[in-house]
């Protein structure tokens, strides 16, 4: 079995996975961009730990010459030795990937680089298309030969085909956006331009930054801060931006009314780094609010509030601030459980949680503990963590969850599985409580989600089954994933 697939199965069946992080840079003064892209990807490593890559080009060099390195593993595993020195160019794109399912292989690593009649395209994509199968079949019947199993290649082909008929690459991107449906943030490198695009609903984040005379596109603001760049603004849902020697041009042909937009709420609950801001909203602030709401709506007498690292920590602090119950640390996380760890037996899943997480016995012994986590998916990890707290001497374990119960799958880039695999499907909260062995259980109320993100429009399809666009008739997730 592929080592990275083993790792995904080992890591924990419970934690959700994002699909990708994207980063692009164009230095108008002609300096090499590979090193800052590398550090930008480091800051986005939490968005994808399966594969990564960087592609660069020289805007004043031979048209169509692109240098790229990509491979399986973490950023510091793929770019070793003098790898970065070989990537010469003042424009480039980078990518970190974490597939939700399907093929985990070097061929599916990004950025994708296409050579075609108009030159070259380098493309990095975060998201998931719901009409990838139809678009792929249509392209195959007109002679396209695919090198990957990812829907990002479908997007790249459509942009290349449209570019033959349009005056510039930004028009080609807009025309491609008229055909593709689903969630996407794109960073596209052409020989002389860096293009950023975001789907009309704004599912996935994308922001613009500037450092000296260089412009940056990144999935999260934390990546801008890592390289010392100044945040300019977010790319708006549906907007296409073109960065050239003349600065930034904006195209809003694909924008939809604000009330129809639907950002993925899990960027704020779990995926994004707490020090990022997405569409003007602090991720850390959102998590603090979620914890406060849990304390208001699901109070309980206890001695200690703890978070399940990492995303549960800020919500736990919010619960503590609101309730007055002391906040503490109950878990020590082993940050060095990397991709190379392979479990001897897949049947022995017990060890995988304990290898990643251990309990501080001194912190919880003899205490009534409120444990806060960002979500419960299948419930397989929650019951183990509850048991670990009890084994360490906690007299009571009360679980609070900073999201509502998962009742429906996600088709837009979050690996919420089929309904039958969700612990909340066909179970009451009391039945779930019994299943995970907690003394009490409380979820974030659905109506709190909007308050949590300062009222910006969000997608709550995985909680309600009401998606912002019609979901696919059949579940093809994992066949053409990003």
C-alpha cells in the first residue's frame, strides 16, 4: 500500500482534511521567487501534507520555459539540498496537497505545467469540482490525454483551450469558470502574468499581498506574514485578478450577489491557521466566539476546560473566558509523527491516537473536565480521547463540539464522508454521548455559525443538507480530487 495512504488511515479516522494550499508570486523587479514561495508553502503546510511543488518562469526569458520541482512529502522533504537554487524565475506558483481520497501519487502533485500553442500555463488549485466527470469525458472525446486523476487538470485544459480563442489569459480563465462548477481557488502562471481566481461562492480563501515590488497570491494571510509581505485584500468570490508589470487588474464578470455567497465554515472552525484572517474575519476570534457560545448554550459545572489540539484550543479558551472555569492543558501532542510512520497492523488503531496524543495525568486527575474539539465525524477518535482522560484520573468528562453535528457529506473539498459513516446520522445527541462515553455532550447551535463569522455568508450543507448549488446526482468524490 502507498505509504502516504497508510499514513492517512493511521493518523486518525476522525480528523477532517482540507484539500490544498496555493501560493503565487510575481516580482516586478526581476528577483527570483522560489525561496519566498518555499517559505509561503511552509506556512500553508497545515493545508496539505501529502505532496508539494513549485514552478517558476522568467518573464524576460525564453517564452515557454518553466522550471519545476514537485514530489511526495512535506515541503522540507521535497526541497532538499540545492533544489531551490535550480529554480530561477521572477514569477511562480506553489502548492501543498492533501487528497481527500483516490490516487495519492507524484503524478497528482501540483502545480500542473501545460505546454500548448500559446506558451505555458502553471496552475495550482484548491477545491473540488462537482462536474469534473462530465468535463473530463467531454475533453477525452475531443482527443485530450490526461496525465493525472485530479480535476485540476480539467481546469487547466479548459483554460488552455479557451486561451486559443481569447485575447488574453484572464479572459480564458473567465470563460473556463463559466463551465466549471464547484469550489476552487486558482493561481495561474502564464509567461508574463500571474492570475488569481476564486469561485463565485467563495468556498475557498485567496488573498493578495505585496512585498517591496512583488505581488503575492496565497490561500491564507499567515503565509504573507511569514515572508514579510503586507496584506492588501482578499480576492472577492467570483473575481479574477491579473497581476502584470502594470499592477493589478480586476474582473468581476463571475461575481454573484453577496447573499448567495457561501464560504466554507470549516476554514474558521478547523482548517485555517488561527493567525489568519479570511475575508476580514479573524480565525482565532471565530474560535474564541464558538467557545463562548458553547459556554452560553451548553453550560456544565466542572473544574477545568481543555482543548483537543490544535483547533480545539482557542474554542476551549473562549469557553473558559465565558464560564469562568479555568483553562488548562490536558494533552501533549507529538508533532513529529510524520509521513514515514507506518503502523504494523491496520487493525490496531488504538495506538495511532496515543502516538499522536498523550494526557497530562497531573492536570486532570481528580477533576471534572470539559473537553472541546472542533468536530465529531465518525466518533472513533472521540471515544478514545474520552477514555484516555478517564484513565488519567478525570472524574467526569464533558465533551463540547465547536461545530453542529455532521449529517450530510461535503462535495466542495472537505472530506466529510457518506451519511452512513457519520456518527450523528440517525442518532440523537444522547445516543452519541453514550457511544463516545462522555458524561455530557453539547454541540454548537446552527444559528451561532453566522454570529461566529460576523455575519458573512457561509455554506452549512454538511449540517443541513442545503447546499448553495445542486450537488452531483452520484457521489464521485475521490475519482477526480484536487
